[in-house]
């Protein structure tokens, strides 16, 4: 029996056409920091992964008080708050009001299965950034980018 080191070496390299070559992931597209607040675990995890894959730094909380604590403990700049509107303990609007008082430059995107007119009839549509549920990932990414690229009113 031949030892493995003494086996004859093939004269030509055999390439398998069935094995795909690995594809390197491209560079992250975006660098902003987003605070995501969603009480429904599956939605929170899905949106968090989607934002992370797009290159955003994502801070995640399941409710308003946790989001405020996370914000207070984070030394960096938070560019955007993405929050569900209807959550236990503190709703998204109250969270946004409190967070904007602490971080005046933060932008806010509300997501909800409820209509804006039903929740806040006294708020004009152009005063808040809103994405109704359900939405596609393309719609979500487009709206996040639109809000981040917008100029915040003083």
C-alpha cells in the first residue's frame, strides 16, 4: 500500500462546475445609527436584521422606557428613531416626544397598523413621518432612507 505522500499527483486540475465560487459581500451601504422600538418580538428581530444588513448600527428596545434608558446610555449620535405607535406602557408618540427633548436632532419614523388620522386627528400628515403596516422591506428601506435624508424642521 502506498503512503498518502507517495500517491501520484494528477497532471491536470479537475474543476467542478457544480460548486459555486464564494461571493464576497459588498461594503455596508449606510453608517447611521437607528434606535428601533417595537413590542412585537418577531417584527423587532426581522427589522433589526434588515437594518443591520444594510449597514446601519441598530439599537433595539422592546418598549419606550427601555428605549429611553438605551438612549441615555449610548454616547454616540442616534440619527433616527423607528418606533411602533401602539405599545404597552408608553406609546410611540410619547416616546418620540421624550426622546426628542433629550436628542433634539433625532429624526422619527412611526410605523403602525393603525391609520394616522385615527390616532392623531389633530396632526397634519406632513408633520410626521409614517409608514403603515404591513409594508414590504423595499418600502421600509426606502422610507428609512427618505427620513434620514430629509432636513429636520426646527
